[in-house]
């Protein structure tokens, strides 16, 4: 891998790392909202679903991040 490709991959890794952190923050927000509106079953269902979706996205991003790190030889 040439230096330019390596730099692009390093930038991509930074972006993935940022995205994973943001997914995690959003997931925590949905969890807090679920607790805040726990008296409304529809809200609880909605926020539970949203939280689970964010968790799935976070897992996929983490997997891709690990793959990219291995490809760069950083792991």
C-alpha cells in the first residue's frame, strides 16, 4: 500500500472511530428518553427500538473499523 492510500485509510479510520462514538452517544440518549417517558408504553417501545437500531449500527461500524485497522497493519 503506498503512502497516499495509507493516509486515506488512516483518515477513514478516524471517521469510523468518530461515527462509533456518536452512535454510542445517541444510544445513551434514547435510553435516557426511554426512562424519562416510562409511563407511556408507546414511547418506551419506540425508544427501545431506536436504541437497539443504534446498537446494531454501532456494532457494524466497530466491525468495519477493526477490519480497516487489520488492513492497515495497525493491529
